[in-house]
C-alpha cells in the first residue's frame, strides 16, 4: 500500500513546478514569475532568466536626472538604508525599463536580484513576497508597462504590496514599475463631476478620483520621462553607432537618415535611435 502511495505521489510531482535549487539561486540574477496549469489548478513558480540584458547606465543618454535618482535609490537599498518603491512614467521608448535593467547590471555583484512579474500575475504578489522574504539577496520586483482596467484583481494586490496590507513591508524587496501613464487606472470625463467645491472656492476630488490616484501615490519616488529633442536623439544614435564600431565620418553621414527614420515612425526616442543604429550598422558597417 505504501509503495503504491509513493508511486502516486511521485507521479503527481511531475505535474508540479520544482522549487529553485541552490545552484539556480546562486547562478541567476534575474527571474520571471510564471504560472503553469496542472491537475491542482494554476500554480505559480519562479523561472531563472538565462540571458540577462547587459545594458549599462552609461548606455542611457539624456536622462541623467532619472538615472541618478534610480541609481542612488538602488544603492541605498543594497546597503540596507531606507529606499523607496519607484514608478517610472512617460513616453514610450524613453528608457524606463532600460534603467531598471541597468540597475541590475550595476548592482548584481552586490546581491541585487530582479523578479519580473507580468500584470496578469500581480494577484500572486503576496505569494512571491513570502517566497523571497527569507532569502539573503535584495530583490526588485519589476512590473513593466503597468496599467489597469476597472475591477482588475492585480490593482488591489499592488496597493496592498506597496502599503496597506496587515503584514509589514518586507525589508529585502522593492517594487519598480513602469507605465505610459502616471495614473494607473483609466480616467473619464464624467469623473470630473465628482469634484466638490467648498465655499472659499477650493476644489476637492471625489472618491472615484481619489481611488484612481491612490495607487500611484503609494510609490515613494516618481520619475517622469519625455521624448528627447532632435539633438539629443542624434546623440543617442551616435552613441549606438559608435558602439557598433562605425567611424566618426560614418556616424556623421547617418544623421539625416536617422531623422527620416524617426519621422517615419512618428516619434523620437531612445528605442527608435537603437533600432535605427542596428539597421544602419547592419547595412554600412
């Protein structure tokens, strides 16, 4: 009977994700939170990232203020000093997620680890926190392109993780999130009707508006990003063309084409500059 029970348990274990081994913990600097469907339902687990971005702070141009703020905050966190959760908001392709990856590149050797969690899995934040809380490393939970629709479960889970849960915030975990909009829930014109005017003319937002801005306010540090000016965009292009080994003359010759490239895409950004540099270096190196 015991033998059959052992066989059954062994068979059932094949349907469960295996916990990370000591070797995986020690050899990995970045992880993703995944979910797998099984006969026991959907089960979450950490998966090591095999190929981690090697972008550095020096690669990110014309966002010096934001770079210094996130670097200083992360350094404080690594040194076990007070540090804030960070919300990075603004135009697409301007370096928000790249700054977080650069933070990992700079501080991984000092014990920093990154855990990427997709918006659909934010309801698991309590489970993730419990899993990481006893580890000696310092963890940044990274949520990219964060925004919510009304009623999504991840919204309240994020609020509780940032501030407001009955349990204390965990010392070795911070949350860094990026978003294209500062207020993470959609806002509608009709909600302006909920504003209240006092007798002296002061305006007070209504409960609906207060709820929609409450999540953003739980991040201790807000960093805003804007599209680069033309000369800043060209400087980013030049940096990456130099990275790919092109000469100063070749970089100068690419300027007009870089502007056309951005015009065709309807935006100037670090991402557009990187994409152009790859194209130009591939055809002219």
